[in-house]
C-alpha cells in the first residue's frame, strides 16, 4: 500500500496510563489556508457524506463537505451517482460500529460496478488501531482512512486517491485547531459551533478521550466572530459543541471560562443559544448565573448524571457525588425558573446492584427530568470498564432499562403537561413526518410541538398555543 507520506500510517491509540500522563501537545490555533493548486480537482464529480453519531460528527461532516465542494465536488443524494463516498463514524457504542461494517460490505457491490468510485472512512472508529487493521483486511476496497484530528488534510488525501493511491493517516495525538475551514451548513437556520475539542475526564466506560484527544479550546474572539456571522446570515439558533463545554477555557491560560462566553454571546442579536454536552463536575455557579440572564440563552439544560449511586459514579470515574449533582440542580431551578432539565443514564454498569439501581430511580424522581437518553451499559474495547465483571443477565439489564424508562416517561409527561393552554414560541423546522398537514418545531425548552401551518413559516419563530401534551410531543395551534 502506498502511503501519502513516509511518516503517515497507522498510529497506536494511547493507553489509559499514557493518555493520563501525556502533557497536552503544543497545539496551535492556525488560520486555515486552502491549497489553491487543488481547487477544481473534483470538478464534474459527485460526493456523498454519511454521518453517524453525535453532533460533533455532524459538525465535522459539515467541514468535510466544505472542503470537498472547494475542491469542485458536487453533493448528491445517492451512492449510485456518487464518485466519492465518505463514512464519518462513531465509536461510542458497538451497534454504531456494526452498522458501519454492514455499510462497507454493502457498498463493495457498488464499487464492483463502479471501480473508480472512491470510498473513504473517517471519524472516531478510525482512532482505534484494531479497527483500521480489520478494515484493511476485510474491506480492501476502502481507499481512504483518516482520523478525527486531521480533517483539514482532506484536500491532499483526495488528490492522492484520485491518482489511485490509497491513504491511511491517523494521528494518535491532538492536532492543531484550524480556523476559517470551509463549511457547508447542513441546516439553513440552525448551526453547530465547536467551542472546544476533546475531553480530559476519562470516564471508565468512555472511548472519547482516546478518539477525540485531550481538551483544546478555541479562542473566544473566534467563536464570537463565527456566531455573529451566523446571525448576520439569518441563522436563528446556534448550538455550542464540546465533549465538556463547562471545561471551556481551562487550557487557554486566560481568565475566561464558559460562563464568560455565554455572557458575551448573549449580547449578539441571535434568537437562540444552546449548548451540549455539559459535565456535572464543571457545571458551576457562574454558568448558572449566565443562564439566569435569559436573553438568547435557552431555558434548557442537558446534564448527564449516568447514575444516582455514589459507588457506581466512583467506578465510572465521574468525579462528583449524587448529592453534589442534586445540589447544583436545586440552585439552577431557583435561578432559572421553569427550566427544563434532561440527562443521560446508563443502567447495568458493571457491579451495579439492585439497591444501587434504585438510587438512580430516586434521583430521577427528585430531579424530575423532562427527558433522558437511557442506555444499557455497552463495553468498549480499550476502556477500563470493559474489563470489569458484570454478572447481570441480559434479561435483568433489559428490565432495569424498562423500569427506568417508565419513570422517565412519567416525568416527561408531567413536564409537557405544564405547557397545556400556554402560548409557546416555536422555531419551525418543517413538515411533520407523520402528517402532510402538520408542521413541527421546538420550543425554548427544547420540546417538540406539532401544529397546522404553511411552508412560509419554516425557519421562523411563531407563537403556538398548546392544546394537548403527549409523552413525545406537544400538540398546538398557531396564535394569529
């Protein structure tokens, strides 16, 4: 196999100990300069990017699309018409990885018919050496493999693949932060904005620190500039992205943190600012104060708790107790009246007893979450928790998830019901998937609303009176 450069190849992912001890490399913030000699090399060719996983992957795919269109490629909707297909992968759960393998097996048949088609794969899965080795062995029709730290080198990779040379380039350490990378936004009035990359938490079940690297923050002026430009271009909503947005700024060496960023963004004339994901350990009083200012900061917080039992939290290496979490949520509810709180919860973590699971149920009832992403623990190779014994049967795991979801749904219903007969502001997304006559959008509290409307409302904020609430949505009518 021909490599792009001599030093390129498969780099080992760091072990837990080496990752903990590794000092953050001297990442620089660099203004991206597109290689002008490569502009147009994709003229007359179509591309398709297929994205799996979190909002971070979606934001990465927008940059991938921006780079490809700068090269001259044109987007298309089907592999049948694509000259280049890139799979942007997720490594958080085993099911996500299995889907990718199925996709690679399926597209092999298409490549036999279209041998000049370029197949690329990137994202978090590609930060795992064993995965790359397996793809090379079982899916030799893949032409391009790159990781999460070197998306900006994509133009160079494409040049080489167009010259029939395969490329594998995966960095095991964090790369530089590049500003002004071309972006093709996937949505006309909602935007993702990365404020930082990586994570320093090292939860024992999570692969992210190994696939995304250590925490690196963008400079505040670059973030503020991007949000201002989005507002000027008619965007209504921005979601700030980071594996742990509450840790923003810690690595910058300046007295400026996440609360300061929220306060500054609140001065921009844009309708809605959201953020994800938060970590309870770093969610502080200053952030609560910034949220209490209101304005364009939405009254919704997604704060993963993962478990309500302190022993389980300790085994997860979450670095907070259930009591500390509850106390922070009490402060938040006092300062931001009516706020909606959602969360992530893992059940059947290795060693979790029935009593410890019941502690999670108690916490859910105390916080009264208005929604949650709930999961049965899924071991990820390379994480400490993957080696923990787990004596629970599959039936016991499923029963715990079922029990938890029943309680979550009870409080989701309660949270939705409080808006019945109230008038809410809805950012209209488009037609409902369930009915051609119904339109759909989200409230400030991030609740889905269905109502009768017209196409001209899409992308606008309208007032809707809530007529009835359900577990998964609200039903309303436009207030004229």
